[in-house]
């Protein structure tokens, strides 16, 4: 039997699961196949193309449980699309005329890799799908098993992506502190911008976590710090339609009555309209290797601030973004349990030469299985009809409709 050699990589944006997932894979292989050699490619697919890898030593295996305590990625990330040859050439990852898929396949073969684990979101795992298809079509003997990471929780057909629960909890913690800014000046508008390019799940889940976190707080009657100051007055998601003038009138009434207003908004809410507006004005919108708008250059929260501040007569307005704070956190207990189940399945599948992405398959009643690569895609919309979100909107007193 040919000797097995396992490689792993993390790619795309950060999420509160990468460090733990790497640690979980190392632990599981050490338990069930301790003789298998383990390596990690540094900075995702960039490391594969450049041959930049880290050997997982005996000491690293022994201390792998420590990785569950940390956020970020212990092996580094990057955004590289192996089918975008022009971008790979531009970044010095391959030479002109080279096919990045072939360069990656040859590197994996020359390094003796028989199993590759990719930990990332839809872009990472669709790239893994492209690589797996190329490997199969060209006779390479390699199994690719991905794990789904994204704070947006927007991977089709996976019910729950790694790291999303933690990001919501940590985002709620972030805003619990920021909400106290309502006492810094009269008539303050605070906009909490939450990550979520196409999917509003994280914004909705962060709002729910914040309401749960603060619902049992005790206050001293007569002071400004009270339940109303800790409330949410509006939530805006990519999946929601709203009338700007009607919402401005509603928030103006809130501001007049309480002296402050609080808005939670997804970074992708109204994104298409904002991009179209700026392109119509002659601006060139920056995009990444996958063709996505570089959302940090759009500043959706700033757009909402511009629209609402004057209409509701705010004396002070500010946009606070919890994204980097939330996505860099270590995994919470819920995610740690999810990570363990998925890493255990990923190792089992890899050893049985079953390629795909581990996850709870929504097309099979949420069964945890290794889902076929061709079925993996991004952009899963948040279902605003879900019961818990309806309860959130009822709590804050906002009527809404699907976009």
C-alpha cells in the first residue's frame, strides 16, 4: 500500500474556526493514523503554487490542542483562484503561460501528497473542486476533502458553516460595549455594520445574540443607561426591501422619543444599488480575483449613515464595524463541537478516498456527510421567514418584506 501524506491549507477571509480546525485535523490523524506524515501549505493556495509548506513535527502534534484556544490561522491565508491565471501571473505565483491548476497538481505530486484538506468558504472549496476535477482528469492519485468556513453562513447546501455561531456571539459582545456610546452626546445614531456580502444571516444572528445577551440586564431607574438604550431600532439585510422615507420617518420618531437610534446593517445591504450609483458616476469599483466587489472599499455603513443622519436629525452619527473583531476570535463551545464532528468526518472520508466538503446536507434532512464538490456554491440567501428572525423583528418593532 502506497505511503500516505496529508497536507492542509486555510484560505479566504478569517473565521473563528481556522486555528481549531487545523488543530482538530492534526489531533484526529494522530489518533487514528499516527504514522501518516502531515504538512501545511502556508498562506493557502499561494503556498501550494510556491511550494511553501510547514512540516508538522512531533512537538506540534503534541501541542495541537492549544490551537483550539486561538483565532486567526496558524498556517496563514490568502485569496487565490487557481482558474484565474492572469491574477496568479500578476502576483508572481506562476509564470506567463502556465496553468495554475497544473502547477498546483505538480507541486502536490512532487511533494508526495495523497490527501489535501482545504479549510475555507465557497471560493476556497469551489477552487478545491476545480483542483479535484483537474487531478481526477489527469490521473493524479489525490483525495481532496474540504471543511466549510465562513462567518456569512452562506455555503450551499450546508446548514451551518464553521465559525458563524462564534462570529455572531462575539459581534454581540462588541456592540454591547459600543451601544454605550449613546450616552456620549444627544441625538446619537449608531450604525453597527456586520459582515455579510450577499447573506444577512450573520447580521440577523448577531442581533439575536445581542438581544439575548442584554435582555436580563438590570438598570437603575432614572438614569440614561436603560433597556431602551440597549435596544435595536432597525435591521437591514441584503434579502430585505425597505422604503427609505418610511424608515427615516420611523427612526425619526424613535430619535425624538428616546434621544438615540440604533441600526444593525449587513455590509451587503443595498450593495448592488450603491455599486451601480458609483459606477454611474464614473467610478471604477475594485474587485478581487474571484470577481467579487472589494467590499471594504464600498462602506455600506457609511452610505446608510449618509442617508439617515440628516433625515432623522441626528446631532451625532457613527458607524462601528465588528467584522474584524468577530472573525478573528477563537471558536466558542458550539463551534468547537461542530468543528470536531466535521474534522473527524473529514479524516474518515480522506482515508476512505472520498472527496468533497463535510457538512450537514440540507438536501438530506441535515445529515452530516461529505458533500459532492459540484454541489458546493456560495451566495446562499438567508431565509427571512425563519421563526427566530421573525421574533427578532417583532421584538424591535420593525415591519419588513423580502427583497
